[in-house]
C-alpha cells in the first residue's frame, strides 16, 4: 500500500469523487513543509489551493493535524489463511521519513510474509502487542477489513476518531461501513480508488489482481498433472495444454500472459469489445458469441448482460469446457455477487484431470462447484476456490 497523505484529517490523493483531489498528487510529496496556523503541513499544488481555501474557511473548527501528531498502526491479519501484511519494512522507513510520529507494528505481523520482527525494528518500527495497536494508533493500515468474528472484535477495538485504510468493498459490506461510521471511524477503501492515470500509483487492487492471475496459472499447472507446453520426445509427442481464461481484466490478462509463457494454447473471453486487442496482443485467441452487445460498464469494468447474450455465452462455455484442460475465471461485477458462468454440467463435461481456478470465489464464485476458500474435486475435476493471491 502507498503512503497515505492527509490534510485536515481528509485523505487527498485517491478519493473517488471527481475534482476532490489535486491534479498531480505527487507534487504533495515533492514539496517542502510550510507553516499553517503555527503547525507544519505540506502545501497543496497551486491549482488546488483555491479549492481547499474555501473549504477551510467554511470549517474553521476543524483542527489541522500535523504528521508529527499521527501514529500509524499495522496489526497482524486475522482473516483465515491471510498471509499478507499491509506495510513492509521499507514502507515503515518511508512513513517515518514523511514525518509520522511512530509506526506501531504488532509482533508477528509480517511472519507469514517472511518479514520478521527484527527487520521491522531495524526500519524504525515500534513492536507492540495487539491491544496497543488498536488503542494507540490514529491510522490503522490493513489488508483485510476489520474482523468481528467470535473472540475477535477489531471494530470494537478501534479508537473513536481513528482512520482505517484497507480493502473494504463497501458496496458488498454495507453493515461493516455503518458499524465503522457509528463508532466515528473514518474508513478509506483502497478498492474504490478510481481507475484513472493520476491514481495509478495508489491502485493496490490492480497490483493484487496481477499477482492473483499469475498465481492462478501456477496453481492450475501444479494440479493439472502434465506439461502445459507441448513436448516431442523419442517416445512420442505430447500436445500442449489448452487454457480458457474468462474475463480479461488485470487478473485475466496476467493469467493469459503467464499461461502463454508456459507454452499453453490460450483462449480469452470478455464481454467488453476493447479487451479483444489486449488478449490478442498476448498471443491468445479471443473467443466471442454471435450476439453483438457491448459489455463495458462504468470505470472500465464489465456490466450485466442481456438474457439473450447470457444464453449464447453459456452455450459457448459448454463447448469450450469439452475442449480445454484448464479454466480460469475472473469475472466480477462491482457491488454485486460474482456471475455464475460455469455450471456443474459444464464441469462434468470436462476431461478427467482438468482444473478450474475460480478467482471470483470470495465474491461467490463464477463456478457452481466452487467452495470459497477450499480445493475440491467434482467428478474428477479439480476446483480451486482458494483465496488468491494469499494462500497457504
């Protein structure tokens, strides 16, 4: 995750409201601190000062919070099988260099990611127990949203007036957002950063999707049981494996590129016509239905399609299921459960030993045979519903 930047308790660079942040957020980092009402604060670019001056004069009671008064906390993730950590030792050094008072790291927070406590200490972090993280931090940085299951109550442990920066998925987790708001907690969803050029530096969601697509191919190859690339030996010829990738977003394109590098024959599908060129540029075949319907939605994501298109799409997937060895699904619709694209009948039609990797498992899954968080067998087909990119 990138270093958060604050002004009057508000996050500036990546708010998903048009016109609500500087045209070039990098200029905030490059400028030198100045004094504002007696307190040190980073100045805004000239083009944005007038906009914030009006807001500041309208809210004179809102205090200016200097970096030196803010403590950043990094708790250990409690979500099942989560191995990631929100802040690396390198990030700790950057945060302290920007002027934050302290960076508190829970003991063992980075162990699953092979980042040991002593490395965090060397970077300047203060190692503390779990209780101290929540009671002393002004800003909490997490990978997963605050958990509230059984004995774990991270929402209740948050200080009133603190800020949480995490992958929150507010459209799917409205009760969570309401609970955070009721406690006076400011929540910042990293997954809601707009997909525009000036916010690319902060697009952690795409970074994770890229890793997930790569990891999906490795997992599929591991469980497939034979070569993905074709082989010619003295004993005979082995044909290359065939891979179908459904959804040509960041994760899908990463999977296509990875499968091609391993020598597989790759086919890609997406409802958005703009994805054709991207799929073909990676050396894969772009397959499509006969019905012409544009699937691009707001922000470059896919939208829900018509009944006629879905029927044609399902027929195509059944044909492909009989031919391919591996299917990787990545289809998601913002704010809604993942669409069911691979039925149990399609899974049953696949060749014995085939593999399905469902990257949408956490949102309900694109495959009817998927069990989120588990690796299962359905009529001799391996179905991987493990949560990538973090998996044990």
